[in-house]
């Protein structure tokens, strides 16, 4: 009897051990494999720019700064391509870029294929990557059996930023200001001198003797002497140019600039300004002279044929000799290699006209040949 009991116990223990082993095998079957592998987000975290500057003496220097405004990227989940529609400036270093790449919830690791081989390396947000050419990114599923490939291209301008690109246009396409022509005719009919220009709500012209600035705020029907805080003998006696643009820091306010030559001064132009406020309760605005100090090496040189236009936050003084710009409301004027006149097939320029349009483009016209160019700024 005892022998049968021992056999029965042995059978029970074998059954328990077998059941335990079966339970262990079934635990392995709980692993779920997902094929949800995709890139859901791609962005730049660090891109350096190498800025070239020129000193007063003409020497050059380079300094590094981080790109502040970074473009957004499109992820095409049909063609598996990642790209930016707003190109980066040319001076960006795309050989050493830090990026943030995020996969979908059940994606596995993300790898980057080497430029010159089929070897792949795991992506790290702290490692710089060479994106000066198109790169291949692979995102694996969670058990590394499958992967999806994305082509990543970071677009970059092929010309320097802050450069005006010119395109020759058909004759007759220059945007003429019909409202200004109407006011010019109204000033002539009123017996005034040269018409100066117009802002949002006011138009200006010289008096017949050039000793006063006249203003009209009723579409040229009436003209009255404007307020001037300064020596009237400093009003331009020769060529002059005018520009008006909204002051972004104040609503219902125009910033007006008048530049021109003075008899007996062949070194620099005289620069007048007026902050014209139109809001109810505003103080009366006056014309004042922006002084040109002896130590200011960035004055506006005296020359003939200036045009003033407001262009992408800067005032451009355009003459047949070239383009100068001011970023501080006419106090200082500088030149830039990127701000150059278009190249004429017929040589240089003598008489020109410049304007901007509602889309922010710059227009240039040779009054002698009727050639017309349209310029856009690469920022």
C-alpha cells in the first residue's frame, strides 16, 4: 500500500511541474508587436550662423550666433519626406545641427544612415548631425523586425541674406501712385512750389519761395503753412526726396522724412523729420532737423537724384550712385553689398525713380530708357 502512495505522489508532483512550465511558456506569448512606426515631429533645436561684418576701416570679421527664428517642417506621410518650405539663411552651418525627432507612440528606435555608407547610427538629440545634404532616417517598430525610411532635406538660401534680388520687368509695369499725382497737380494749381509727398492723411509741398513747408489734410483742396521747429534756411534748396511710413510703436502715426541738398554744402544732405500723429487729442506735430554731428561718419552724402522708400523696416536712399539705408529713422546711413542697384544692359543710370508695392517688393525705373526692375529681399 505504501508503494502505491509513493507512486501517486510522484505523479502529482510531475503534473504540477508540467503545469508550471506551461504557464511560463504562455507568459512569453503576451509580447505584442506593433507596426505603428512613423515620425510625428521634426524640429531644429540648435543651428549656428556665421555673420560677416565690415568695420569702418574696411576690415572684415566673422562672429557666431544662434539662429533665433527656426522654420517649421512638413512631414509628408505619403512620400515619407521631411522638409522646410521657408529656407534658412545662407550663413547657417548645416554641417553641425541639433534636431528633435519624435516617433509615434509604439515606434521603436530612430536611426540615421551615414552619408557615405549603409551603416546606421542611433539618433540622439544631443549629437550634431550633418544636414548639408539630404539624409535618410529610419524608424523601427518595437521589435526591430521592420522599419520605415524618411528622406530629410533642410532647404537653405543659395544667396546671402539681406540681399536684394532684381528681376527685369516689362516696360510699363512700374507701380505709379495716381493719388500722389493728383495731389501734385493740386499743389501746382494752388501756386505752390515743388510737391514733396504724402503720408496717410497729410500732403506736403514747398511754398513758392522755398521758405516754408505747406500742408494739406483735405486732399489738396486747401494748403496752410506747417509747423516747423528749426531754422527755415536749412530747408533743402536743391534736390530733395521724401518718404512716409506708419510708426509701428504708435497707432495713427506716420514718420515723415525729408532729405535734400543745401546750397554751399556739398558734403552731406540735410535731414528733416516729422512724427505726424492723427489720433484724437494728439499734440500738434512739427518738422525738426536731425543734426549731423562732426563725429558722425554715417551721414547721407550730398548727391543728385535721391529717392526715399521704406523697405522691410529700413529707409532706403536710392540714387544713380547706389543705395544707402537707415535703420534709425534717418540719423545714420550705411551701405551693404546686398543692397545694390540692378545691372543695366545699357550701362549706368542718370535719372531714376523708385517705389515699393503692397507686397513689399522694391521697384526701380530708369527714366532715360524706361527699363524697369522689381527687387525682393532675401531675409
